[in-house]
């Protein structure tokens, strides 16, 4: 029989690998910006949160981001900083929202977290790359609205997939 702590480590490795695999699939899909993805890898974070706990969700996102950056050679580049900061803070927000799981569905938590993730990405990108540009331009505001709207749609897709997996409420 496998001890509980080893079992949790095995599940953590499986969730990180699932996140890496889904992220790899997303890297194949053409995108207009390097940091723009569907967010399928967040399914592993939703599973960690639903089946285990917030600690497992944080470990899943942090390990996935670091391992992915090591594999792609992007550690400590702007892409890594954007992914790490937005992923960490939006996961912390997801954990906060999960405290209201009785009132919020996995779908709504996913959508709100995706919106938060994209908003944080825009903020980090602005400060890293575009802090000298005025945000009063009509085309920039349209871009921001479209980008945030796409985030909600992508969160909806991720949430639907996570919901269709039919995760049970009981912990493993």
C-alpha cells in the first residue's frame, strides 16, 4: 500500500505532467501574441483544487511554469515573468474564489480566474514593455476589451472541460 504523502506526490507529478502536456498542445496552436493561450493547462490546477487542496493547486502551477520555462529555454525572460506572475496571482485568486464553492460553480471560478489572469498579463506587459505608451488610444482600449473578453471565453472553455471531467467532491 502506498503511503498518503507518496500518493499525493504521485498525483502532483501527474497533474504537473498533465498541465505541461496541455501547455505543449497550446504552444502548437498559432497565436497573435506569445503569451496568449487558451489556458487548457489550468485544467490541472482546477483538478488539484477540486480534488485536493489549495497547496496542491499552487504547487501544480508553480512547478508547471518553472518546468515549462526550463524546457522552452525561457526562464527569467519577459514571457516567463508574465506567465509566472499572472499564473501565481490568478491561482491565488482562484483559491480565494474556491472558498465560495458552495455558491460558485467550477465554470464561474474558471471564467473569473481567466479574466483575472489576462488582466494581470496586460498589467505586467505594460510595465515590462510599454510603460511609456499612453493608454488613451481608442485602438489600445479596443484591444484590451477584446483580450479580456477572449480570456473569459477561454475560461469558459477550460471550465466546461473541467466540469465535463465530472470531478467528484470527495477528496482522494
